[in-house]
C-alpha cells in the first residue's frame, strides 16, 4: 500500500472513531489508535482442575500481549542456597514460556503471602513450613541474601523474562511488620544491584500496593509510606503498582479520575503489575464485611485504568484474574475461602465464560496497535 493510501486510511479511521464512538469509549475521548503499554493477565486458575487452569491460560494468551507469572508461594531456600536441583514442582513452574511474540513479566517475592515476614518454603509444593534453620532468619541475613539472589538469577536464566519484579507489594511489610522494613530494604538493594550487574538491560523493580501507599488501608496509617517507598525507588527501574479499588470503603464510586495521578511524581516509567475490581458485592462471613462492586463499577475502573495508562505512557498493565473463580473458592477451607473471595469476581469473564462489560473496554484497547515511540 502506498504512503498516500496509508494516510487516507488512518484519516478515515480517525473520522470513523470520532463520528461513531464504540460503547466502550471513555467520556473524554475515543480509544486511541495506538497504545504505549502492553496488556496482559496472570494465569491464576478459574478452578482447581486442569480445565480451570486451561481456561485461564487460554484467555490470557488470547486477550493480552504480555503474560504475568507470579511466584508468591515461597522460595526454594535450601536448594537456592546450595545450588542443588529444584523440586519437580519448581522446575515445572520455571518451564513456562508465553506464546511467540508475547512478553513475560516475572515476579518473585522474598515475603510470605501476608507480606509480614520471610517467604515460606517452596519444595514439593508451595507454602510449606520453613525448614530448620530457616525459621527466624532475618531478611538481610547472609543466607537469605545469597539464596534469594541465586533463585532470582536461576529463574531469569530459565525463563528469560522481559520484566523482573524482585518484590511483590513490598511496602505492605512497612504496615504489617515495620521492624523488618530495614532488613527488606537491604535485601532489595543488594539483590537489585547484583542482578543489574549481570543483566543491565533487564528492567528490575519492586511493586507497591496502592491502598497502603495512600493509607487507605487501616494498617498503613501510622507508617511513612511515601518517604520509605521513595527511598526504595532509588533501586527500581519502574514504579509498578498493585491496585484493587474494591478493597477499601474509602474510595467513592465512581472511582476518582485522579486516583493514579501520584504515580508520575517518581519520574520513573510506570506500570501496573496487578489490578482488579469486583463485578459484584462479596460477603465475607469470616470478617463480617461486604465488599462492594458491580459490573458497571468494574467497567468504569477498566476505562479509568487504561485511559490513565495511555495518557501517562505506562510500560504495561496486568489484570490479575482472567476468569471468576468462585468454584475454586468453594474447595478451600474456611477462612481461606473468604480470603480468596476478595478477588473471586474480578475476572473479565464469568466462571461460565460469559464476557463482562469491562472486557469490551479491555479488548478495544488491546486492538490498538502497540507503539512505544
């Protein structure tokens, strides 16, 4: 096609988008013809079955150009420290590769799932009790630093990620266990430097939980979130956020358009490493609360998130769940089942694979051509 025809085609597309805005257009304009950020999902399963895992993986591959792999169930501490083979379960997880042409975000956490102390042991399966002598070890102990770096480097060698997080919602530790914060800062700083020496072009960073950062989480209100995250950002190539707006009562609906505007103040490339919004109210019996949400709320959040990402030129946006996973929750014992229900209805399709309104918004942006420059 000639350059003249190319210009004519782009002009016609722009006129069409202006004259006939699609239902997923934001109030302040159309979905752009190009986007500067990758879009993707984790492969969190829709159910504790092979079919549930397949449903999530196929959706993630179809509706994104980046896939997120999160190791949140512990670290193979003794094997990493000693340089011995990992368990079959660890090796299987390290063997994942996204489809050709799609990017990979790998996230590894030195913290446990509560973000309050050292990660548990990943051996024959994840989240096993820490073996002796790992119990009680400080986050900045020589053994922890050596093992965590070794695991990160072996994971990078095995998976060749395009982006690497070496901390997941690290700032939550400042809220949950501030006595451990200085230990984590030392661990992060030394791990970051060592990885960058070996892989200078690989973006390395930690992720920040936004509700704690903005003190919308009650545990965070006595902590210096802004100051301490700023210090940690000196050893981070991106400002990467984790944000689930339905997890606080302090955010009005619709969600304020300026919620994420603060992210630009770090003057680093921005990304969203985890996100989700429940599409229905969720009653958590174990906690005596109900989290509010609707399909309209979810759609509004997806619009706001992607519009902000386009405006501020994010690196990537990750939606945590592809598919609602209430069937998975039903197979968990209490109170773990209620904990999982916090995110059970944040998928872009129902457990019966019916698309939600937010998916139309997502796919409209996904259809825009990726163009960073």
